[in-house]
C-alpha cells in the first residue's frame, strides 16, 4: 500500500478532528478584498467521507488540492437578487413557461408532451404532509406549484417581504450563472465548496466539529425530529419549516455562515453518484472540475443519465430520519432547470479576478 493510501486510511478512521492550521478569518472590505467575501486559503484536504453516516456517493475519501479564493460570506440573499433583477430585468426559470426540451430529458423515454395548458411557470415547493407517511417517496411532500418563484417561494400567497436577508431560493442553475456574470463572480467547484465548508477541519463530521450540538447549542437551520416528525406540517405540528436569516447561526472556521443547513447550494460540477470511486485512492487531485456527464441511479422515474448538477450543504428540511445532508461531505444531484423552495447558491472569486475588477 502506498504511503498516501496508508495516511488516508489512518486519518479517516481516527476519531479526533485534525486541523490544517488555526484559520485566520479575513473578510473583504471592498478595498483589500471583495466586500462581504471571506478568504479561503486553499490547500490539500480529504474530500468525501468514509464515516458511518456517509452515503455511497460520498465514498471513498480521497486527497484533493484546491487553490485559494474568495467566497461569499452568506448565501446570495433576496435583497441582492432583487437588485440584480431591478438592474437587468432578468426573468428567472420559474417565471417562464417550462421548456419541453429541457423537461423531457428528466422523464422516462417516450413520455408524451403535456398540453400547453399544463406547461405553466412555477417551481417545486415543499408542502409536507398532514400526517406521518412512508419516507420512500418524496412526491408525498413536494409539489409543483404554479406561480412559485424567487419572490413567492411557496407559491402566489407567499412573500419575501421581511426576509431580505434570507437566502434567495427558487433559482435554477441557469439563474445562478446569470447572477454570477452580473456581479463578476462564479459558482464554486464541488471541491472548492467542500474545502471551504470544512473550515480548516480535516474529516470532521460537521462544519464545526464532530459534536452535532456542542454544549447543547444549535448550530444550523435543520428539521429537528425531536420536535416534530418529518414531513408533517399540520397546524398541530407547528406548520411548515423555512429558511432563516443570514448569520443566525455561528460561522465556520473561515468565517462562512450556513455552509450546511438552511438552503442547498448550486456548484458547477455535473453530478455522478460514482464520481469519487473513479480515482486511484493514492493520487492527489489538483483543482478537480468534476465529470463530463451525469449519472444518478437513485432517482426513481428519472433516466440515470439525465443532466444533473451537484448541490451541496443540505437545507432546513434535512433531518436524522430522512436526510443527513447537513454534513460537509454530503452531496446530491439536481436538474439544472429545476427551481426549488430550499435551493439557493453562493459565489466565489479569485484574487486575480478581484484585482482585475479594480482596474
């Protein structure tokens, strides 16, 4: 066994949390760095996980090196996205009639085209259930809602008023790219995202360490099944869950908020469930950019090779009974044209691009 592989085996079975170095939090001020972005120093780390909680698509842990970059301190929020729309007149995916060409590739071959009356603007909304249900079919708590969009995340009767500093949701991958171009930034790669989410901790279970609630302190916005059963949202159960404001919970070691929980985050990579199993375990990957295609055998009713982009970080719906994706290594794939009420994004920027922007 090669030395790197031996080290990997030792580190991933170690119960303690290893730290690259005590991180120094550097927040851009608009002069020495882009405003409200934090400096992520880059370096080598173990990406993925061999932990008992890890899903097959997170395995095996493998060594990766990423360069340094700036990252948004918070998710892109409703106020920021509103300024973008006001300045550009941009119309999001959820506000446009669904495109049958992008829709049909997510459906079983031969699915007939629905009538035009059924192709109406909207987005996927978590609606929950009135009583406990089997957790083997997410269609029981998700619904396509006409009129749902970034301004009305749960449908026409909802609003983002008073939630200006909440993550913008109901944005597609295409929407995230459009916003990124406008502000002169980009989406992170999957490797960059995970390195940043770990905050300097090597193979910690969570973004802050191995203890889910250190000292009994709540560290993220998630679905607490001790308080109510997932996905029940009846009035007796407390109503539907939702996003929380930026900065409500502690930042990680690099000064980044809500890297896990609150809202899923788009990254650039195509999603393959087996991607991490494609590499020699003793090889260092430098700035990986992901696979060239998609493969997801776990999404029932969707062709395995249907186009999907990686999303990271989990959301306010993640819970111990159904979704443990509030861990830095957790990953999933999502249709890039599928806006959802728990899916947003944050952006990154290189030092070189920051310096160019000041000229």
